[in-house]
C-alpha cells in the first residue's frame, strides 16, 4: 500500500493530447511520450506492457517512469534504487550508472541530485588511475592496445580497469588498492568501516608526500607482499585475500609466516624478488610504503 501511495505522489497527472494519462513523473518539464502506441517519438521503442528492465517485476505502466537521454524507459524508483545502492562489493565500479539496455550513461534531470556525486567520484578515480598509469609508463597507445588483450579506446578506460580503487570509510575519498586482478577473490561480504585509506590509517606515521599529500599514501599488507586495502582492529592492514582469510592468518606464529616474497593468504612465493620491489620489515609487521605514485616513478 505504501508503494502505491508513493507512486501516486510521484506520478504526473497530466492528460496527453492522445487522451491517455501521462506515465511520467510529477513536476517534469516535458511529459513522457505516450507508452500506449500513440507516440511518434522515434526514440521510444517500449510500450506500457513492457517490463521495467531494472526490476523485472512490473510493467512500465505500473509506476511513474522516465525516459533516459539514451531513449530507454524505466521506473523512476528503480533508477533511484540502482544509483543509491551503487556498486556491489568493496571495489569501486561504475557499471551500475549505465543504462541496463544500451550501456550508455544513465542521464535524466530528475536524477541529477543522485548523479552529481557519482560523476565527481568518477572524475576522481579517473584522474588518480591515469596518474598512476602514466607514472608506471603504461599510458602509451602500444601499452593500452596490447595485441591479444582487451581493446581499450583510451588510456583512462584501461587504467580504471587495471587498477582497483576503494572509498575510504573515514574521509570518503577514493584510494588505490592494487591491481584489479588481485581483487578477483574479493567477496561481497565485507564491512565498509574496514576500508580506510593510508592517510586515515596511519599507524606507522608515514611521511606525507610533499608533492601529492596523502592522496596516494599506501601500506603493505601485514601478512604478504601486497598493497593493503583493508584496515582492521585499528591496528592491522590487509590485502583482499588475506582479509578474506584473516581468521587463519592472524593466529599464525611469527615462525609460521612466510618470508619475503610472501604471496596472498600468507603463502610462500618462490624466488627472491619482492612483488612490491621495496625493502620492508619481516612479514607480520606494519609497514608504510609511502606515496604510491612517487614509489613507482622510477618506472616512468
């Protein structure tokens, strides 16, 4: 009953020239084209009986709907729910902000208040990912369009797919958490309060970068040679795999921990080359890697 009351408050009460009620939203500057086949709008390919392709439970005519800039129609409340829920899992992704049908950006004046912070976050992640890509020397056309690999139209798309970023629970800023392939085992069950950037989890008093401030401050995972993503118990940095396995790795004695090079989930790697390419204390101790961008500058 509450849903229908909410739908009623958000529904447009105007009568279209064809005689049908508008299926759009209250206060819209331009009515939704008629969903009953009366519209000559070439961009409209759906009708009132089509299911909303977000909820898949109700026809478009069952609730106030909007036509996105791309031309596709969805329930207003479904679009809002998707934008408020955002991405699944800890890693920031932006597929939720794309039209489910054509994969173009979701765009409509009614959604602007929800879209504005998402667009700002996208710009921030894009900027940081591009900066890291450039410092690692992977921003050239040859690197971005590697034969046999996925084709990328531009370095920004490649950078945002290559690197994993997370939202800090304390400062609400995006921070780097390693390459995306290291994020493959991350589950959707996590505590957002444990996602804390290097600046907000500075238990080892890392030196502030004079060039980049605290934006790229990073920590080593306590139990392997990976960049940390999670900060737990107010004392401990974990990468994704070690965090998933924290009940086991945290009770390992110092003698049971692997030595550098240590792999995710506190496993011993072969050889003697550290994946982080830095000298650091023994596994089991906290260590600040410092500014991630400056740390990788030698590869530019």
